[in-house]
């Protein structure tokens, strides 16, 4: 079986990190790249992405399957059915400390240039925010940019 035919490890890692969060009293969040296959309230989508609280207290009927994350949740007091294909999950992490894992997401259908980077989670004083990592295609000469913002990096641990 070649790598293209083997099943994805993403659903297994998402379930493992979800269990780690809940076992340790953390609130699991998932960052999702939204496209037409993702069923979420569109009014909460910002820049094509949404972050969802998938804790036991925030959801009902949560199913972390191999192909989809499915649950019911309230948004603005209104109950909604949520369905996220696993391949659209960019990251799962603990709200309290930002620990978790980011995953590559195929962005080819959203952008004209390929983006090789994934998201990394940065703790801020106001809470947690998903911060994009620049791809090689996005790199510019920072010497010509006045006061460029530091770029966060994602470190691969094997």
C-alpha cells in the first residue's frame, strides 16, 4: 500500500488530542478551513476560517469519526447542526494553554498559489488566536518592509 492509499492519521490524532484535553480539564478547540463542504454558521466565519469549541459542555451528540466531526451546538442561542470534514481541520488545541497539533490543509481551491504552511497557535493576552505561518510562496524581502512583524514558525517534532 503506497502513502496515497493509506488511511489518514488525522482523525486518530484529533481523537487522541481531544481525549488528552478532556482528561486534563482543558477545553478542546478545533480550527477549521471553511469551504462548501463544511456545515457551520457562515455568520461566524472570518477570513474563510472558524474556531469551534468542541468540549462536552459546548456540544451535544459529538462524533469524532474518521471522515467527519459532527455535533450540535448553540450559536447566539440558536441550535445548529455542525459537520466538518476531517480534511478541513487545521488544528486541535487546548484553549487554556494553546498546546495541540496543526495539520496541513489543501488550500489550492481557495488560493491561486499553493500554501505549504499550516496554522500555529499563539497565546495572546486576550486569549488564543490562530496565526498564519507564511509559506515560501508568500515570502517577500522583509528588508524593504518597514518594521515587519515577526513571523511565527511551526516546529515539526518527530
